[in-house]
C-alpha cells in the first residue's frame, strides 16, 4: 500500500508542478516541458491505480494506457517542437 500511495502522491505533485509551470512561464518551450511533466504525473497516477499488491498481478489496462500515452506524448512533443521552430523562424 505504501508503494501505491507514494506513486499516487508523486503523480499528483508532478501534475500540479506542471500546471503551475504552464501558467507561470511565457516561452513556448517551457510550456511544452510543463505539459510533459503533467503527462508524467498522470502516468504515475495510472501506474498507482494499476497496482494491486505483491500477491496479485497489476491491472493491464492502465499499463496499456500508459504505454500508449507515452507514444502519443513523444509524437505530440515532436510535432510541437517542429511547429515552435517554424513559429520562431516566421517571427524573425
């Protein structure tokens, strides 16, 4: 139970830190990093939800969601970096 609680609390802290950073910082790159930190917090919470203890296997559905979310997050980050780079070039 302590592991599940630790992962859940760390996930909530990461999510809140990402929200705070997203609202405070102005540059697009820092906002993108904040979104990725928020995503990592959500992934931690999903892993905490999947944990059932040492005697049982974890729930596979949240783990599948986390793996899919990681792939989507990497793709979205690459797209956002490319769009941000084009915006920087356009402004110059």
